[in-house]
C-alpha cells in the first residue's frame, strides 16, 4: 500500500489518486486544499490552479479544448444548428413520435387534468 497524503478536509489519498481526480475539484476547492494539505498535495494543487488560470487567460474554458460550452448538437458546415430532427421537421414543430397521452379527439390528457376517466 502506497503512502497516503492529507488532502484538506477531503481526507487522505495516494498522490496518483489525487492527480487522477483533480478535475473534480473547483478552483475554490483547490484553494482550500492548498491551505490545509501535505506539501506534495499542495504542489499538485498549485500546478492545477496555475494551469487553469493560463487556460482561462488564453480564452479557453477548463475541460473544453476549443473553449466555449459543450454542445450536444453539432453545427453544420454552414454554421447552422438544425437540432435532432433535421431542419424541416424542427422548424415545422413535427415530432417523430405520437403522444401516448391522448384521448379520443386527439386532445391530451393534460388538457383535462386526468386520463379521461
């Protein structure tokens, strides 16, 4: 079993475990870790804070290689974002699925506040 190091109020862990999980800590978490940890942990936390600061200074966001916000729908070559259903269906409001929450006449159960009983 390897040596355990104090990591602020988070308890003790191995250096490799701390390095592996360093992205789970916010900058404020890292600052508190620096104030009350073993010197080896403090060094790693300072390096991570410095790295994040440099990344932000360069216009990027931590965890996003190209900066900005992660998007689930990718842009097309022309820069548009059509959504999951494609441009024509998305713009017309059509859906691929029929709602199972309808009663006779095509009205939703939600309109009546019950299942049509």
